[in-house]
């Protein structure tokens, strides 16, 4: 059966159409779902795409966290459903405490927009189950606040439990331990700074993001 | 009663503050001597219509914990609480 994906959109989200297009390309049904929705019945996968939800006011993701849809996202996640946050979506997931840590301003204080090489560190996440451990992917990043930080205890836990999903080969933003993406303890909730939807077609220069989206959509109802 | 509450949100000491570090370097480059460190944060001024100063304080604390600060990386402090009379004069 075709996987049904809800691509959640907030005021200021701007990667939703690219994300839908990339998901359609791999054979998923993907709907744009506005943030005032309170129920997400019928969806197999949730994606919180990139952008600037609520203009990044206060802190990126801080206000989106209180959108009506987030209660349903929490319920979906705690039931084991795959929830992926890309870039601003990652920021929303940390603000909502669905993932630990926080994303600070890049150490360079510069907006970074370029392709980076990231290594797959675990295949026990909903985003990497079809990838190989150690596989290197070339995927664009596009952010000002991608500098992942957390306290030492959390960092130790993330490493010990193999919850670092992607790691930069050359750290572009100052993230602790070169972290580009992490998951929760069940592996179903994943946040990453790189944009797999922007590496989903030869025309875009890379198709390395497809393996991540295909992993995500390999769930069936 | 109307109160003005000032909430200061600063990066925790344990967290790197690239903005503060850049400002410190810039001050140094401008020729200001002796800048040992700069930490950059935010200040919020809340006008709260509440029955008492205690309620103003606890409300602001609650707001800081839920929204104004991210406790993972920031520390919120209530720095001032002032009662404003109807004419807007203390």
C-alpha cells in the first residue's frame, strides 16, 4: 500500500513543496497539512520541513512548538510513528522536547548554504534503515542556527545509545561531535540539518537524499 | 494593578556564545582595551495586569520557563518588577 505522508506547514515554512515533490518521486502520497489541524489519522509518516516557522521569532521553532498540530505530533511519535524534522523541523522537534539538545547560531555567525558530506552513523533510525552504516552522503545544508549543542551527559547518552544519525565530515557550524542529526531512543523521531529533498534529483546535483526518504517511506500501514 | 516586569535571558555559562565572542573581537578591533568577555542575550519587558507583585513574578517565571527561554541553553532572570499607576507614572 502506498505510504501516506503528512508534510506539516506553519506560517513561514518554505521547503514544503520541494519535500512533497521528492516524496512523490519515490512513490509516496504526500499532503500539505496546515498547522491548525488537531488530528493526523490516516498518515503513516510525518515530516516537518525546513523554513522559518513564525519568522524564527524568539528562537527557531519556539512558537511552532505551541501550534495545535503539535499535540497530535507528540501522540503520533509516542505511538512509534516516524516523525522527521528537516532543518527548521529539527529545531521544532528540539523545542518540543521530542529530541534532546538545542540548535544554536552557527559558530561562524554566518548563514551556511552549500552541499556537505555526512556519514550515516546508525541504521537503527526511521530515516536510515535502508542506508549502510558508514555510507557517506552529499546533501545540502541551508541554515543559520544549525550548531547542535547539549550537556555532556546528554552527549554521552546520544553516543552510547547510537542515536547520532548523521555526522559531518567537515563541521560547518560548530556542532558538538560534528552532529548533523540525531534520533530519539526508539529511533522513530529523527531531526537532521541537511535537506534530503534538495538531493533528490540528478538535476539538483545529487540523489543522495533519496535513500533517506526511501527509508522513511518504507513503512507501510 | 499594572506591573512592568523585565526578564533577562542569557546563554548559560556552559554554552558557547558565538555572538558575544564576535562582539568582543569587534570591540577589541575598534581599540577598546581590556574586553575580557562579552555575553549576548535578550531582554523582555512585560506589562502584566495582575492582582499583586507576587503574581506578576510567578507569572513571568512561568512565561520564561515555557516560552521566553530555552532551558537547555539559556537562563532566565527576572531583573526588575515595577508597579505602574493608572497615569503610567511610578
